[in-house]
């Protein structure tokens, strides 16, 4: 069975940092693009960051550039999202997702992703 599981969320003050982790159930996921998305109450799910299978290509939402860093460790079948200088507007449930389409530029649209984790809550207090 294929699944993704996020961890690392929590409550942090504005300006603080958190590191989210996403672990996959099978090494097959090492061949997939992995993305991070978030959804705040009453809002649609939005793209945050994505990383190609090799790790050579990354993309970020404009508002998180310079603050968030996505990385992956294929030996651990894991992807990480280091979040620094957090702002109250970063508050949301964060999801990791896998796009099993190989050999294309990483997508930023949620509907392009095939597998999703259950999410981890990130709350940034002002």
C-alpha cells in the first residue's frame, strides 16, 4: 500500500521556525516529484513548494521564497520543508503529495498530484 505521512507541525510564534517531514511508504516514491501544499480555514488548498525526484529542481510559492526550503533524502524516502521567519498568514494544515508522472517539470497544481498525506497543523501566533 502506498501512503505519505507528515509530521513536525505545531504552534510557534511569529518569526520562529518549524521543520516538516514527509515520509513515504515505498522507495517507489523516490522516483516521484513531491510537493507541499497548505490549506487555511475557509480557503482553497494552495501550492507551497515542490521538488523533483533527483532534487535538482525546486519551485516555491512567491510568498515563501527565501523563508522556506524544500529538500529530500531518498535514502530515507523522505522530503522536508524547513520553514523560517514564520508569519501568522502561514497558519494552515500542511500536506505533502506525490506526483507519479515521471520526466516532466514539477507541477504546482494540486490536481496533478496522485497521493496525499493526512496533513499536519501549523499555527503561527502573532
